[in-house]
C-alpha cells in the first residue's frame, strides 16, 4: 500500500508540473507578442511607478515563458517552483487589491485584450487554485529532495 501512495504522489507531481508549465507558457505568449497592450494592462493596475511599467511588461512574460519551460522539462525545480508560487501569490494579491479598491480592470493573465473582462472573483479563484497546485509541487520537490539526500547519506 505505501508503494501505491508513493506512485500516486509521483504522478500528481508530474501532472502538477505539466499543468503549471502549460499555464505559464500560455500566459506568456500573448504578452510577448504584444508588449504594448500588456504594458497598458500593467499600468491599469495602478500599483507600479510609471517608470517601471514598461520594464515589467517586457520582462515578466519572458520570465513566465522560462518558468513554464523549466516546469515542463523538469529543470531547476527547487528554484522554479518557489518562483512560480511567489509569482502566483503576487498575481492573486494584485487582483484582490484591485477588487478591494473597486478598480474594474481586466487581469491580463492570459490575454492582453480588454475583452477578457474585469478581474472579479473567477480569476481570483482560478489563480488561487494554481497557488495550491504550485504549493503542493514546491512541497513535493523539496520533500522528495530531502528524502533522497537522507537515503544517500545512510
């Protein structure tokens, strides 16, 4: 029975990696293709100094792309999972803050088109679920690594 639990956890880890990797890849494509429109979405959040909006709009999508590739390929997982979890927490916090302030802006999560709609609660719930998956993955990466190191030191 313990073996089946280990196999289930390993499958859940792989599926979490692939899901989050696909999410980060998908999130990066439209932003990379149209950085000007993404800069408008970042600006609409009214959380950054004007001088940093373009820098964030140009670099963030490439970071998302790199994180997505790393997750799918299984590269640098400890750092990648921490960065993914941190970014997701940042994204949800920004959306929640805008919701509290009553700002009606679209999240810019997967599309730079304003037709994507305002943040509201569905994107908050969706991205909160991504945080849960990312947190699980981070815990699995670090827990598995620690167990492997313990076995190697015996």
